[in-house]
C-alpha cells in the first residue's frame, strides 16, 4: 500500500504539472488557436470529393440440362461456356484492360487528365488515364454473400456516377462477347463432327449441345444483364465523403493541445536551468554570461526573433 508521504509526493508532482500548464495557458491557447484556424481554412480550401456506388451479383448458373450436356461435350474435348463467376468479374474490374476499354469507348482521357493529355504521347496518356481511373475506382468482393461492391470517387458527382455506369456496361459487354465467342467456336466444332459420328444417340446429343450453344449465343447477345444482376444501380451522390471538416478540426485541436503543453514544459525547463545551460555553454567554448544573462521577461514573452538573433561568440584561446 502507498504511504502518506508517497501519496503526498504524487499530489505535489501533479500540482506542479498543473501549475506549469496554468502558468503558460496563454502560450497553449495561442498554439491551439493558430492550429485550429489554419486547419479550418485548409479544410475549406479542399475541393469536396463524391462517391458513386453500385452492387452487383453474378447471373444465374446454367440450367439443369447443362450437366448432361457438359458430360457429352467433354467426350469431344470442348468446354461449354460457364456461368460468370464473381472472382472472374472482380479480376476484370481491377484489370487495366477493362479500364482502357472504358477510357477509349467514352473518350475519358481529356476528362481524367485535362490539358495534360495534349502534352503526352498516346501510350503515356493512356497509362496516366488508367492510373487515374485506378485511383478513383474501388472494388470490394463479399464472398459470403457472393456480391461485388464497386465505387468511383470524383470531385464531380455526376461524372463519378457516369464512370461507374460505363464500367458496368463495359464489364457486361466484355463477358457477353466472350461467352458468345466461345459458344460460336463450340458450335462450329460440333457441326464439323456430325459427319464423323455414326451412333444415332451420340448424334442426338451433339444436336442438343449445338442447340444449347445457339441459345447461349443468342442470350449473350440479347440479354441486357447477361453476366450479372445489378442490385443497386449507380446514382449521382448528393453528399461528399471528403473532406471531413469536423474530424480534421478535432484532430488538429488534440494535436495542438499536446504540442502546446510540450512547449510550456520546454519553456519552464529553460527557465529553471539557465545556470546549467550557461555552464554547458562555457564548457563547449561559448562566452560566459551569454546564457546566464538572458532576461526572464524575454523568455516569458517568447520573443523568438530576439532569441534567434543572439550572436554566440567563440571563446578566445
């Protein structure tokens, strides 16, 4: 257990700290006030950033007949178009190729780079546009719910929503065209095998697979959302996500408060150890009396310009 002397010593230390803080409350207030005002002005100068969001989920898997058709197609060494997978879509959304398609299809280089796009070569401008679009776009995959959240940030809320819609359109078009390409290739191959097969049962299965490929190709071409379903479509945001001015001011206040307290204790340390500092100056070759002769009023007033203007002269040997 703590003795009475220990408790009294702890109380005295706490009171000493509090006395230092109260003694230098004006200094602390100046530091906090300047920091908060500067933070407020800085936050007001920052252009607001808006975020458009969308949520998608892969389309339904193939029908119940796809299992038998896949087994029959495997006998001929071909693979049927698979249902779009979340991981595949996430990879495409993060890929440079899809971003390049979005930029080229909608002529976004002048929008992303401004006048800077005129001073670069086509390849350099495209890479700069891809990197800018990469920084604006965020893709989050939720495996448990098999959904994909996509967001685009921009200073222009309408442009953020438009770029997000362009991305979804290009993703759907890319996956639809790829599915159609695979289905057409499989159909041509199966048709070439019909004359080589004599078994009527196998021929019947080939016709079934061909019909499925034609159906898949037609669906990929005609269906609006072939690759995925849009659970939450992009909308023009009405609220900014940055800057968070209240949070910035609060953080600035806390940091400035600690800095002010640190400065107050630093000032008190200098005042209480002037003699030691003067002795230290004498030992390292500074002229005696310079440190010890500092006026207390100047230290209390923090006339930094005068303190910084003191000329130290080396001791003559």
